[in-house]
């Protein structure tokens, strides 16, 4: 019996389905790295509430937590419930600020139910038309794109910005905020359909397919004045194309390196560290990594107010890649890492009651 059959068979029971880490991936994750557990719905204590998951966010960082390589956060342990941001509904509450029926953004993970003490839980507006946007353009990924570009990218009108994964929730935010700030925006995405959407809907000036054999030449032709800001989402071949085009004093917010997350060894070819260090020195580059809530948590209310207005006015657009059912989470996760998503990946786990 497949993993999906197992999950589907149990989904109507009054129990808590949980998807747990069964083993650590070597390379790309597979279904064998996950296991289904079904247990009792947990009981909140006198200072907790019970949450029922409505939407589960799937994000590239989850691949890092499945590994035990040293990183900025502790790894999941084998047997832990997969972690993840969620939109959830309050089912029972012993916390003053949260009432039964409230919709919240929580970190409930890949499961139907969780208990929370309310810390770090954000209440959503009850009238919000699309609560799942709290996991994308109005949540962690949108916030990441906004802060990385504006704070580390230090954009100035007329400069050239390049960002890959341009139709995902981070890249789409970076490009659209870049347009608002008067930058020339060059998106990079996987395939003609994504590139057309990036230009026609998101307003990028140009979008290039990183799978093209002559990607580096196309990028050079699209950046006649060089690159002032490279918002780093992917690394790999895109970064190789960007490096020779960087201008003096260019800024590189290092947000993610998704092309490397499944890598098991260093890329082929000669060591390019010396070339990179030479460029940092001669071009006086600013290269800064950041982890969004660690660095910028205090700015979230300001971001949310600004982005909500832009979304409402249509200045910023968003696209979701929504899949139905908790059982689909592992496959949707593999697809997202592989570029088969088109927009922010969200799993619809249950209906709002
Ligand atoms: N630092 C932080 O605090 C923070 C917070 C959130 C996210 N991030 C990072 O931001 C980046 C984007 O996240 P997201 O949620 O917006 O992801 P996403 O765009 O929804 O999904 C990842 C995308 O990466 C692209 N990709 C995969 N392999 C690639 C390759 N070899 N070369 C080029 N592109 C490749 C694919 O898009 P295409 O098909 O278009 O290539 C894929 O759709 C990730 O690196 C993530 O880890 C960092």
C-alpha cells in the first residue's frame, strides 16, 4: 500500500494524522523519508489552545531541517513531526486573546491538530478573503523578499536587479517591490510559461529561463549596464552567470541556495573560491546572508500593513500552487524543490468551519 493510500484511508477518522521524518534524505528526498502516524487529538492544558490545520505551507528550508548537517537551526530528529507554517482554526481555547473559530498563522507542522501556548501565533483578520496568503505574500516568504531587498539590497532608482525563482513567493515579491522602487528588474525562472507570467503579470522588465544552454549570454545581453543588486535565491548556474556582470559596490542579499539543497557533493569543475574572493575585493561587493525572523522580526507589522495595501490595490499580485489533502504534502514538497510548482506552494488540509 502506498503512503498516499495509507493517509487517505485514515483521513475521515477523528484522529490526528501526522507526517513524520522517517529517515534523512541522501540527495533529493523521497517518500521513504516520511511516515504517517495516526494518534489521538491532543488536549490543551489550562494555558493552551487546540488548533486544527486548514492550510500547510511548504517551503525550501524544510529540506535543510531534514538533514543533520550544521546549520542556523537544529535539525529535526527522526520521528519528529515535519515542521511547517500553517493557517489554523482555534477549536478550543484557554487563552484570553484567542477565541474558538479564530483563524491564526501558527507553526503547527504537517498534521491535522496541534496545541499551542499562543506564543508566536498571529491572529488573522476574520474577513480576510484568502487566509492562505498569510503563508505567502503576506507571510514569511513575502516578508523575506521585502526586507532582503530593501534593507540589504539598498535599492536606488534606475539600478538593475536580478532575482531567480522569480515566480515563487520570495522572488515575485522582490521583483514587484523592485518595480515599485524604480529598478530595472530581471527575473530568472524555469521555463517559458513562468517567464511569460513574470513579465506579463508581475511586471518584470525581462525574464530569462535558467535552463537555456546560453543562459549566461542571455543574462549579459539583458544587463547592458551590469548588475547592482543580485537577490540570491538559488546559487549554482544562475550565480555563475551573475558574478562577471556585477558592478562595483553591488549588493547581494543571500536569502537561499535552493539549487544546492539536494546536493551530495561539491559541483564539478575547478574551485572558484579564488575568483569569488577576487570579485568581492576588486568590486567591493556587499554579500550578506540573513534569516528573516532572526534579523527582522520587529519589522513584520510594518511589512504587513504596507504589503496588505499593495495587494488590495492590485499593485502587487500573487499566485498560489495549491494542492488538496495532507496526503499530497510529500509529493508537493518534492515538486517545489524541483521547480514543478507555479507560485506559492500551499496544501489545503481542511475546510474552515
Ligand atoms: N533567508 C530566509 O530567511 C529565507 C526565508 C524564506 C525563503 N528563503 C529562500 O528563498 C528562496 C526562494 O524560496 P521560495 O519559498 O520563494 O521558493 P519557491 O520559488 O516557491 O520554490 C523554489 C524554486 O526554486 C527554483 N529552483 C529549484 N532548483 C533550481 C535550480 N537548480 N536553479 C534555479 N532555480 C531553481 C524553482 O523555480 P524555477 O522553476 O523558476 O527555477 C522552484 O520553484 C529559497 O532558496 C528559500 O530557501 C530564505
